[in-house]
């Protein structure tokens, strides 16, 4: 290398980039062509050049020998300069070390290595690679040794520069002095390739440079084995990773703590419970140095948490005497992962009491735990703590807080945080949009998507999933089709996309489009969610037979129904009135351990209840360990429909005492139960507690229940005054319809006529005839036959027809359906003969039919 004067000590800034490019590509041309990514060319040093007048510490003048005296440095001189270079790099001043280095006439390999390693230690790997290129291209290059190559390969690994790493590999292979490279160099090559190569799975052997290098190594130390194990885990070859660990032990090489850190994830990924215990036992055998290593402790906690053995994870955690942030995070994350949010929050409080240092991972884990708990007060306390602890919370933390408030049903707070964010990313937009959709604010979510596009944020798969969910909830095929077209135009694909589209089209009553989407994939290409979406689509559109056929097809293709499948198909048997099929699915759920799922349990309760098997519904409810508000509501509805109002009230009180909050539908169920069984005073007390205690504003359904409750027991005038006092909120057909029925049943004909006039206009617009028939019956009760004829003629002129009821009975596995005057049944002659016989028996017993009501229900 030529002598470099102090006036040109900023030479790195003036060397053209062509030199670097020439070096990398000339070194790489001799190697086989590769599909590797383009090289990351090292940039010049970012520090400004240091002038000759700059005052900085230098070794004594006698130490540095210039060209005027000697051309070689003595060994003591090299040692002194190396010590000074190393000291400057350790002090975080590699640019000063570089300035000193440039004053040397012929720096030795040792000094080059010292400077390259110094830049790597200061997190400047690009500049380290640049120094390597200068060392190689200098006019009188120093010989490269194993540290030159290994340090440069370390820089390649840090920059993920595979092409530069291959070039350095090629360089050392051409160096005649390295026909027998050291294990250090091989380990550096293994690390570079394992870091830079993409994690393809399965990885083709001809491109698996890690395995090729490992195979040609004559001596393999624990570092080489650790790299191989880590590489197997990275490429999802977990069984091979465990086998490599075993082979290392058999070869007489003792594992290091890093060995256990690398192999533990492989064990958890394949759910290898046996080897998990064996490996941890081996770890304990190696002594306290291994057991107390915080990285080993953290990895062991995560392994047992992944396997679901929280007791072992907890034991390891509490045995660790020197817990660091990562150990605390592993225990909190393990609880969150296993749906134990209370325990996760408890460990977080314990960390605070032990004055542990919390980082972003800690906050993210505990925020997720509070989200699972859905406790708004705890969420507010955690939010305040985060703001106190972090002066400027990062975007990722704010996004998690937005999601947390959304899970706590406080979307307004979520939106306030979103509005106040100084900086937003795509995740911020997706989080608030998903929050709106999940809380039923679908129209507002669509508006946010429009605003997101105006802010130049790209719509991704998460946004699309939220859009399709909003379109499904709104039954808006226009938005759904636009979103589907956007998917196609931009080539967006994501897991579960077909199920989202099928569900959206099915809920929009475009079931044929759902079928086309479902049929365009081969059965082997359909995932569980796609099958479930098609079954649910048929069920929602009343196509019960097709839903059952799809269920049978899933079994033919060895797709085992899961909890979602059962919850989707069970309503089919409710509408068919087939309790036998429901029992078969119930048995299937027990055999496959699905009966304890809250959604399956709720669906079974609903199916048995609507099929008249209240005792079966009750047994399922009692045996379901996990219950939510829907489960309780379904059972209350069952009790109410079967005249068990007091049981419904007892269950309602049990629900409150268990800490489960009732929702609006729960109040509909319990008020209906009180209405059916005449428990008026209890029902009115519950109605009053809705808004006062539970902060739920009554809706039309609740007002209708109260009106019906009062009307059923003859308190018609009180019911009328209650409805009148509602004002605009009483402008609903259901409320006035309940009153009209009560007027007829309890002889309040004049009031009934007044109410009927209010209903007729509403009813005509709806195209139904239920209240026309009721009014006609009121006129018939009073003998006003002219008015009866007038109402009947109005119905005929306007094409109104009362919806006919349907009854069914299951005999020998066959469901027999009946409507009024039905003659389609193959045994209708026998049925009508039996009806006539029963009628004669009733007359003989003294029964007299009410002949005043003459309007037939089928008109």
C-alpha cells in the first residue's frame, strides 16, 4: 500500500464506488450463477474527514516510523499501534482509529483485522466490508488470515449480503495458503450462509450451502453444531434439528447453553413432549451455569408454554434468580399464549414490584392480556402507566392500545387515540378499521377505508378482510363486489380469502356466486374455513339439504368437522325438527372433545330447546364448562318458551353472580320468559334495571316485551299508557301489534279498533296480513259482519295473505310437515279420518268450538 499523507486521510470519501463494484463482481464471476439478491454495496464512511490540524491523541512520534526512516514496523510498534486502534474503537471513535491507520505506510494484517473488527463492534458492518475491499485491492496487499476472512464474513451476515459473502468465500478458496482452513473460518462461513440464505422449506440440497460446508468440515466444534441446529430450525426441519443435537452428544461434544436455546424451539414446534422433558433434564445435569443462563431460561419457558405445560414453565421461571427483561417477557407471553390473561397480568405486577425493566415486548404482551380480559378500568390504568413510562410511545404500542380498547367495547376511546396519533402507519389504519367492524360500526369502517386511501396508504390483505366482513354484516353486495374486484386487480391473496368471499356473497343472498367460488377449487385445495363458510351459507339461506350434503362431502374428503362446523350445521336440524340428527352430532362432538366448546354447547342448547327436548338442553348447559352471555341467554329463552319462567329468573340471577354481563338480547330473553309465565312484577323490575344498573338503553324489542307482558295478564290500559309514553320510540308495528292482540284476548274492542287503524297503514306497506286478520277477528267477536267483509275485501284487493304456520313431527327418522288443509302427505286420508274421529270424541265430551271467529287462517 502506498504511503498516504495526512492531507488525503479522507480518502474513503474520494475512492469511486466502481472500485468496490469491480471487486465484488470480479470475485463472484468465477462462481456459479445464482438467483441470490443483488449485492448491498458498502457505502463510504459517513464521518467527515479529519483535517491535519485536528487535535486528537496519537502515539508518541517515535512509535510511528515513516518512509524517511523505515519501511517496516517493529513488533513492539505494531503491538502499541494495535492497542491504540483497539482502544479508540472501544471508545466508540472508529473514525479516529481510521485516521491513525491511514498514517501508517505498510499496515500489517493484524492492524487491518483490528480496524475491521473495530468497525463491526461499532455496528458499522458496511464500512467494515469497504475496508476489506481496500485491503484486497491495495498496491502491496497484506496477506489475509483466518481473522480477516471471518471478520469480513461477520459483516456480510450482519448486512444480510449473500453475494458479498459468496465473493469472500471465493476469495479464500483461491488463496493457496488456505488449503486447510481453521474451524473459526468454517464457523464464520456457516454463520454467514445460515443468516443470509432465505428460509425455504424444504431446502434443495444442491443450494443448501450450510449442509455442504458442514459435511466437508474435518473438525466440528460446538459452534458448528449450534449453527447447524439453528439452520434446521430456521428451515422448519425440526426433527433433523433434534437429531443433530443427539448426534453432537453422541460425538462426545458437550452442548453449550446456546445449543439448548437453539434446539428448544424445534421440540415445541413438533409437540415432542418426551424430548422436552429429556432435554431439560439434561440441561439440569450440566449444572447451575446452564440452568441460570437467562437465555436458556427464557427459551425453556417458551418451549414448555408452547407445549401447554405452564406448570413447568412457571417452575423454571421462579427458580431463576437473575431474571432479566427477556425472562419476564417469556413468562408473560407464555400465559397470554395459553389464554391465561389473569396470570399474565399478575406476573407483570410482580415484575413492577421487583423493579424489572420493561420494554416494548413487555407492554405489548400485557396489553394483549388486558384485551383478553376486556376490563375497561384495568385497560385505562395500563394506558396511564404506559404514558407515564414512555414519554413518546412508539406506534406499535399505540396500535395495541387501540385494539385493547376495541376489545373492551370502547371504540370511542380507540378512535380518540387514533385521532391524536402524531404519526400513523398502515397497521394503525387497519387496527381502527377492524375495531369498527368488530363493534358493529360497519358504515363508519367503510368511511375510514376511503380516508385511508386519501392519505395514500395502500390497502392490504388485512384491510380487505375487514372490508369483506363489513360487507357481510351490512348484506351489501355492492361493496363486497368492489372489494372482490380490487383483490383480483391487485393480485392480493391471503389465508382464508375464499371463506371471506363465500360468506359475504351468501349473506348478500347471492348463494350461487358463493357456490361458484367454492367449486372453482379442488376439494383437496379447500381449507377447513372454506368448507365451514359454504355450510353456513347454505344454512343462512334455508338450503338445509345442501348444507347436509356439504357436511357429508367434508367427511368423504377426510376433513374432520371442527367447532365452527358443528355450530354452523346444528341450526339446520332445528328448522327440520330432526332431533335424531342433533343427537348424532352431539355424540360426534363428545367423541372429538368439542362438546366443551362454548359455541358448540350453545348451538346444542338451542337445537334441543327448539326441538322440545328441554331436559337435553338443560343437561348440555350444565355440562358446558365455559359459558358466555349467549349460552345463558339461549337457556333462558328455552325456559321461557316452555313456560318455566321461575327457572329463567333463577338462571338470570346465577348469570349475574358469576360475573357475566348481560347484553341487550339477554334482556329480551328474560323479559319474554316473564311475559310467557305471567311474572309481571319481576319483569318490570328487570326492565327498570336495564338502563339504571347495566347501562343498556332499551330498544323496540324490549318495549314490545313489556307491552306484551302487561297485555297478557289483562293490564291492557296500563300497557296502552306505557306505549303512549314512549313517544317516537313506539312507532313500531311489533309494539302496537302486541297491544292489539291483548285487546282481542281481553275484550277491549274499542281500544283494539283504534290501535288497528294505526297498524293498517304500516302493515300494507310491509305486504303482510297478520294484523288485518286480527282486526277482522275483533269485528267478528262483536258481530260486525259488514266490517269483517270490508277487511277481507281489502286483503284480496291488495293481494295480502296471512303467512301459514307449519307443524311437524318426526317418526322413525322421517320428518312429517303439515299446514292448514294440507293434502300432499301420502297418508293424508288416514290423517283426516283420525281428525274427524277426534272431533266427534271432543263433541261427545261436551266441547263446543268458538264459532264467532269465522276468518280462516289461510285466507
